[in-house]
C-alpha cells in the first residue's frame, strides 16, 4: 500500500461514499452505480482509484464484478494515524 494513493483516493467524496456503502458488505458495480447520478465510466474510474489504493478488492462471478472493503489497508492507515494521538511526553 502506498499512502499517497490511499490519501488521494480518500480525498474524493464519491469514493468515500462508495466505501461507506461497502461497509455493509460486498456490492456489484451495478449496485454501486445505482446510488449515483453519473455514468458507468465515471463509477468505474472511482472504483479503479479505490482498487489502486488497495482500499477495495474485486471478485468476479459470472457476468458480475463485486467489490468489498480491504480491511487490512484500513487497519494500516489507522495504525499510522494512531502515532499522532496523545502526547508521548505526558506521565
């Protein structure tokens, strides 16, 4: 995972909304697309950016592509953020 790709992917509100949708489980590209008023090509672009950042994975079943969260990347990002919490000099 590359943090620049992760933060770039997270910077877009559409991609953040897709991640929230996937929080409840695996969805097809079509199911994701129905939630937005944009072309399939635009949805595909957003999904590709999330996939490039490692935030989601895809699996294929018959003629469908399903997407789901990649929890390990979220754990790594949270671990990185946790280093900024609290004051290490406090006793």
